[in-house]
C-alpha cells in the first residue's frame, strides 16, 4: 500500500469528504501520528485510508478549521449551485 504525505488543501473533493467522515468530531491525540521526514523535520499527521493508499494528512491549524467547517461550506456551495 502506498503512503502519501499530503496537505489537506491538496485533497480532491472525494478524499476531503472521506477525511471529514473519518473524523466527524475532529481528531484527538490518539489519532495523531508523529514522525520525522527525510529532511529531519518533525511532522504530525492523521491517517486517511483508501483501498489503494494510506494518506497521511499533515496537521495544521487550518486542518482543524477545515474539518469543523466542511459541512457549512458544502451547504453554502449547494445553495449557490
């Protein structure tokens, strides 16, 4: 299985929806994976598993905001469409 380190801003709509469904109440300390990348930088991420890949979605302040507001933004887009 491929492991892909990715920022939540680069997820397509299907993966973004799957991420939010995986963490509907946000993520906690038990969900966080910590590791060093090839440059020796400390990274924290949450897992997002699909049939063919394991995405490690980098944690940032904007990730928490994204998960918390995903459904609000989705409803706004439906109303505009």
